[in-house]
């Protein structure tokens, strides 16, 4: 389904007066308002093709109806999000869940919705029907060379699909590891994985990047072969200058200082991509900003500071993506909330007075340093984000339009109530 532009305009018109009052109030306090608005307009977050269906747990999955039945319908769903918020202009595909059978057609369809193809994602954490070897005991780390080879060839195939679509990066997340002490020789597992990644790296086109994603635990519960940022950083350094670490917010041990990890990876020029979500306990994959918004702000504060120190373009310097999924919300409403949380937090990080913070740090003025950060975090920037959306042709309030247009009901009418999105 499409939301007609005139409907958006009508809605925006009805909400304009209220918005203008709120925007004027905050704009009066910000010196570089136009520069900040432009950064917000430019910033785009990729939506993963697997987040459009209702998520599940290992216990159950409660489908919500109207879920996209094909890659085409997934692209339409992301197109709808992008039409509403103008900040979801990219899609990240998972292979083999979303194989583009006709790449030219898929590329054209995405372009019609103003979408680009962000990082491609490979999958060696599941066995697929007809697959020769099982990944039960790992893929790139496996003791059997034939199984490692199968994993390498799959990744090379994913790169080929990505080239056809105009993607420029491959994200490798390995579930490899062990569930019990003694199961694995850590050194050999690392070396096998490195060797496998080197073969994939050799197949990367010249203008591509490879992102090595780490995760502390799950599905393996004793060791993970790319378990933390140190291990990912080791692989990325050994692979070469096209290899980077990818940080997924949910992939750390409890209470990890993620903002410090981000700062150091940026310093080393090895932060490549980012997966947004939120969590209370582990890899909960909850809506961005729903549990620990201050932590998200502190991370964005380091991202902005570190990218500025390197002269990086905030919008294009790193791969930005949502990686979330859960079982009790309409996935599209959830994605609107997640993107909104990202934009709000990015805007707050842009408001941090860097010169004053630097001065406070140099004077060991701990109190002022905290005041500066919290001043930005406690500023209600929602009207700034809405103004950026308005200027881009999006909705002042995407969620309100989504609900008033009864998008989910329409999708259920179009697609049926028993549809199941591929890959879940
Ligand atoms: Mn992830």
C-alpha cells in the first residue's frame, strides 16, 4: 500500500501550527540550527529485511497479519516507512531468506521507493534445505575443511547478489563457538575462522567493506569465536583495510561500556557499522531507546565526537542499521519508533557543546562535564527532528499518520491475516 502525498500534506497542515510553536521555542536556543537540520535530513538508517515480520522467541511466534510474503512486499513496507519518516532510505538483505531472483527488477522497485541497498548479511548459523554439510558445530571455525569451504562459498555468493543490487558491504555474523568446556580448541577455532574470512576477503570487490560482527554469547553458551570487540578487532586488523568491526548494541556482556568501545574503534579507524536495538538482559532486540535511552545518548555522543575528529561524514561514514525484532508489536510501528529514537538521540548528540566539554575535561571539572552532557540529553529535540522530516517531505508525526491511515488493516486486506514473512 502507498500513502498519497496529499494525505501527508493534509495531515501536516493540520499539525503545522502546533509544530511551529514547538520548533520556534527550541530553535531560539540553537545557534547552528540550519547545519543541524541538514545533518538530520541527511541521516539514514537501514531497515533489515527480517524486521518486517513479527518476531518470535524460541517458545512461540504470534504473527500479526498482513506480513510481507516476498522481497517485493518487504521493499514496499520499507518504502512506506521511508515515505513517512524520510530517514529509512535503505534496506539490508539477508541471504538466503531474501534472495533477489531478478536483481534488475528488485533494484528498480527499491529505487522507485527511494531506497538503496545497505550491507548484505550472510547466514551460516542455520542449515538450509538441501545443504550438503551441517553447521551444528560451527561454520568458519569448523574442524572439517569441507564445511569451512561451504561457509566461505556461501559468503562469496552473498557478495555476488550484493554486487548486482549495488550494495557495498558484507556483514558477517558467526554463531560459531562452543557450548561446553573442552569442546573447542580456542586457538585452532580462531585460526580456522581467520583463514575462512581471508578467503571471503579476497573475493571482496575493491570498493567493498566487510564488517565482522561480534556477540558475547548465544546460541553458543560457553565460548563465541567472535565474542567481543577485541576479537573482532583482531580479525579486522589481520584481514586488511577493507575489514571493520560492527557493533550491535545487544551483543555485549551486561554493563559493558559500549560508548568507550565505540570511541576506541573510531580512533583506530576500525568501526564500520552499527546495529541499533535495546535490551534489559541480553540480546533482547527491543525497540531502540525503549530501555536505556541515556546509554544510547552516550554512545551517540562518542560517535559524533569520534567521527568529527576524523572528519567523517555522519551519514555515510558508517553503516547504520536497525537489528531488532520482538513478538508483541506491529513491526512497522516498532520500526517507526526505533528510527525516531535514533534521530532524537543523534540530534541530542549534535547539541553537545564540544568546546565547553573539552574545557571542562582539561580542567578536571567533572560536575560541568556532566552538566554539559545532561543539558543536551534533557533537551526535548522532537520538534527539531519533526522539522527535518517536514522539510524532506515526510510526516510531522509518522506514527499518527500510520494509525489514521489504518495501514496495518489495509495490509491485512491486501495480503491476508495468515501471512508469514520469509526467514522467520
Ligand atoms: Mn546484529
